[in-house]
C-alpha cells in the first residue's frame, strides 16, 4: 500500500528579497527547480554546504514562506513543526510561557500544553530558570528549552535544522538518544545537518543540495558517499590550485 | 488554525505579554491605572489650569476623553511593531500574521478594562450617577475594539512593508490626540465642521459618544455609530483577508 503523502514540492524555486534601502533592492536565488515528495514515516536528510538553501527548503516545507515559482501540495491537516536553534522564543516571556506558546501554536489547548510542562522542565534540566525571561538565558539554556519542548510536542512532520549542538556533552548525548527515539518509528522527519553521521543515524533517504539545486537524491548511504567524495576531491583540487599558485 | 484556536492564541499571547510586562517593573500592574491618571493630571494642568478651559466640568470631560483615547493610542502604537517584533514565532511556524496585531489589541483591551473601571469610579465619585444610558458603553466599547483592531492590522502591515511607517504612525496618533476632541468639545464647533469631524474621525465620534452617555445622560449618535461599525467591519474583513493572502510576503519582510 502506498504511504500517505504529506508534502510534495513541484518545480519549486525561491527568490529571497534582500532587504536594504528601497533603491538598492535586489533579489537572490536560493532554491532552483526543486521537486520532492515526503510521505508519512519518511526520514529525509538534507546535506549541503553553507548557503546551499537547506534552511530555506525547510521553511518552504513548513509553509513559513511560499515559493516564488512552482507548487507546494500539502495533505490537509498535516501539522508541521520546524525545530531550529535560536528561533521560536519570545525573549520577554519566561521559559514556561514560551514552551506553552510553542505547544499552542501546534494546535494544543492551553490546558494540554500546561500538562506537558513538568516533563519539558525535567528534560531540559532548567529547574527554576523556567520562570525567568528567556532573554536572561544562555545560548545553551535556550537550546535545551527549544529541544525539550520540541521533543514533547507531537506533530505529523518534524523539520529539524541543525539542532544537536545542544548544551554540554552530557546533554548532547541525552538529546541524541531522545531524538533517535522520537524520530524513529512512524514519525516523518526532514533533517538538515552538517553532520553526515547524524543524517546516517536517523534518515533512510537523503538529498544533496548544491547552490539551491538537488545534486543527488536517493538512498542515504549513496548520497552521503557521493557528497563526501565530492568534498574530498574539492579539497584536494583547491589544495592543488593553491600549491601550483605558489 | 481554526477560528477558536486563533482566538485562544490571541488571548493567550495577550495575557502572557501582560504578565511579562508587569514583571519587569517595580509597580507592575499599578501602571495600568497610574499611567492614564498621570496623563490626565498633565493635561488638566496645561489645559484646565494654565490655559483655563472655562468649563466647570473640565476634569471629568478630560477624563472621559483621554482615557478612551489612551486605549486607541496604546493599541495602535503597540501593534505597529507586532509583526516585525515577532520574528521568533513567524520564522518557526506558519501563522496568520493578522493575529499578531490583534493580540496586541487584546493586550491593550485588558489594560483598558482596568482603566474604564477607574473611569466609572471617578465619575461616580464626582456625582455622575449610573443610569440606563451607561449601558451604551458596551456597544461603544465593541465598536472601539473594532476600530482599533482594523487600524492595528493596517499599521502592523505597513511597518512590515517599510520600518519607516513606524514614525509616521506615531505622528498620526499624536495628530489624532489633537484632532479628536479630548481637551476641546467637538459640539462647540461650527455645525458643518462638527459634522465633518464626527463623520470622518471615528475616535472623535467615540469620545463624544462616551461623554453623551456617561456625563450628559443622552443617547449617542446611533446612525453615525452604525455607519462606522458597518464600514469598519467590512474594511477590517478585507484587510484580514489581504493579510492572509500576503502571509508569506509579510514573513519575508519581517524576518529579512
């Protein structure tokens, strides 16, 4: 039986307007003609160098921005959450209120969200700091709160953007284990990471995004191997170029 | 997001913001009533004492004008930055942007409930006894909520389009303070001018209506209020739908 479609991109391109003064306005292509399908329980890894368009692709999948060209087809009622560090929290609200707001934005009632609080507080190890405004948090504390909230809120499609750089080494290991458990089974995941190990841990399919285009897609091992090979040959090319220039 | 989820979100965000705001100040919630009282005191000093307004009831006249205006100015000013100031949320979830200014309006409405309670207390203390006409405050309150909500959505979108609009909006609010009959009586104007002001300045109409029902025990200008409600309601619906259509554009302008 075919798996239920959650999101499909058809020839999607995206131009990001660069903000500047009105007269200096220019536009920059970030995603070019990308088509892909995400079905229920898929675990898709997205790899690529900085500026390849990975985070923008997640924003398009999450419906946060619309493509400049092409179509996004979304199964009705599919809830989506983008887990990315440094976004999602209002600095003036305390940790608890931010966690509640995250849950409410995913369609929970305030009461349901409040019921989740003890578990989020315990996992994040933030203790009484949950009652302090998030603007007083260190980067590590913010990450722990974001990660803990995301791990306790159920959504159909989780979009993960480089989040395992969370807290200290011990918390990172705990977060990794929680992530493996949460993202296993029937959970649909699209994960962006610079770490090919993390992608290999969690994903079964992958795409390599290069300058906004899908360079290679398919089985995770093949895509990662091709990507790593390309990175290695690029490095040796640039090394040769440097040597010959000296 | 369903309608009930949207309404819950507006209310929850407003309540959380109020709590966060109060927790940053020593006097906390006391500022809700202290700030408007201080404004009234300054206006009374300038227009009542120094410039000698000449009205025996000037203090109450000022209170019933300035306190409802405070809701308008607070709601519009705070909602102007509501979308650009919510980058954290809008870069994470696809949310209808109109909900952000509307939650700011809701926040200012909670404050205004305390301010109106204070206004009723001051009126009664000064000998203005409640009558059935006071019930008109309920529809007036709802119409004012609609007007502020409509302007809040427009202002928040304009600031998204260009941050420069924040300056223009501040000037607009100051201009409205002088143009809405807070420390002068719209009914003392030449009939033609008076009719124009009451027709084209909804805040002047609302302030005059509050005074008619609370101070002079009269029925407000129902025909004009009905017109205002219908026109503002229709325009607010159009702005809401336009903002939904421009949702992604607003996101890009806000997070860019």
